[in-house]
C-alpha cells in the first residue's frame, strides 16, 4: 500500500507541473485588431485597445496582408512582457500637420518587457517618408517624429522586420533604457522622385546601456549608428551600412552635459559608399561647449567599400569660424583589422584624425590596411601621439 501511495505521489509531482505549464501556455491571450482599410483613417485606437486587452504577457497580432494606418502615436502603455507580431504592415499617414512636433510614431515609454517582431518575416513598418522629407527640405523648422522611440524601460527586443522610409530617425534608445536588443532588421530610406531623405539615422543610442545591434542592414543618408551621450556597453556585430555617414560616436560637446560615451564594441561591419566608415564627432572648445569623455571604444573587423574615409576624428564639428582648442578626453580608442578601398573622394587620404589640442588622444591603430583607388594611402593627423602607431602624412582638418 505504501509503495502504491509513493508511486501515486510521484506521478502527481511529475504530471501536475506539466499540466500547470500547459494551462499557462494555452491561456496566453492573443488580440487581433481590425483595420479600417482606408488610407488616412487612423487605426491606432484599435491597436491600442488590443494592447490594453492583451498587453499583460499576451500577443498583439497584426495579420499578414493587412495594412494599418498610423495617424497618431502608437504607445505601448499597458504592455508588460507583451509581444507584437507584425505580419502585415503598419504605415504612417501623410497628415503632415498631425505629425509636426510629435516625438515618436511608435513609443515605448518606461516599458518593461516587450517584443516587436515578425515570425514569418513578412512584417513591414513603413514610415512613409517622402512627404515628410519633402516638407523638411522646404521648411527646416518642420519637426518630424522618430519612427520607433524607446524612452527608459528595459528588456525590449525589436527583430526580424523590414523597416522602410522613416520620416526622421529610424530607431532611438534613450532615457537610460537598458537591455535593448535589435536584430534581423533591414532598414531602408529610399530616395523617390528626386526627394532625398534627411536625418535618417539608423540607430541613435544614448543615454542607454546594455544595447545590442546584430545582423542588421541599413541603407540611409545619415549616421548608420550614432553613439550619443550616455551610451554605455553597446555592442554592434554583423552590420552592413550603405550610403550613410558611418558608425559615429557623437556628436559630443555641444552643451555642457551628456558628453560621455563608454564601452562600445563594434565588430564585423561592411561600410559601403559612406562619408566615413567610423568616426568621432566633437564640438570645439568655444564658450558654452562641454568637455567630452570617450573611452573604451573598439572598431574591429571593418570592411571599407568606396567610403570617403575609413576613419575620422573631428574636433571642430559644425564650426563655422575659428576652431577653439578643446580639452576632450579620448582614451582606449582602438581601430583594428580594417581592410578595403576608399571612394577616392579625398584623393589618397584614407583617414583624417584631428585630436583635441588641449585634451588627450588615446587612440591605437592595429592592422589598418585600407587603400585609395589608386596611389599610396595617406593618413592625416593632428595632435596624435606616437603611441597610436600611425605614420602621419600631414596635418588633419576639422
């Protein structure tokens, strides 16, 4: 009898947890909002209702083959451990008045636990950029929204999506957000009918920490990734950038706060037709400008394909007059395992390194094998110490 009782209890201990887990999985709520199916008619209220109903650990499904119009900010308020599966299309309306001065199209404000992705790979987030680029080209005071803005919060993943034609920046992580993961994204800002995209940064990171960007393709006309003030412990791997302003630290030092970037690791980048592959952008030491601290930054395994510079450091960023010497602090900055060919736009110059005259320039070059289309490679340097292991061929500019 005792033996049978023991077997029965063992059976319960084995089976009940499985039943409980199965019940939990079966109970995970899924909400599928309905689209009006009309251009310009805002579908955000329906999606918001779905988030409110299923946001606590549930799934919000944007079904394949259906387009939803975003005529107002899509807030993830109410999401805790929720999952948005975009298998169809989310598209920004072309209501320029409605979006002027608005911060974000998709907003995750102090959200803990969220995933935005496509399971099938068919999902499209369409920023409908052309009318917004046109308006900004005609009126630079027009204030365009960021496509996806993470402001604070933690444990957020955005992956496996096609993201097209952001009106402004594609992705921002700020507000001291932490544990943010981007992967499997294809991001395109495509000129159309003679309209050129403006300020379409792929990623603006900072202030934020523990951020990863991996297996991403960016085709745009501004920074591919910008490490802004407060960026800390950011890892970028397996990224391809085309037409961009490069992988950029900064700009830093315009104001007196928010001028620190630390612990950045980039490895495995292909930089095609960019103004620079990698770089640091610093304002000068004029009154009102701050002192930047950039430390422990590595650019490794970089392929340069017809980009103007392989590496650039600017200490006179946006200066229009006399460039006042600065005291910016650059330490443990490594450029390693670079290869490829520049565009020739800067002649034989493959790197232009202008370090702070009254600060520090702790930079190191290792295995830097980049050549111009013809002739011998030249590197321009100012205020670069001999410890950088660089042969300089003349003074740098700005």
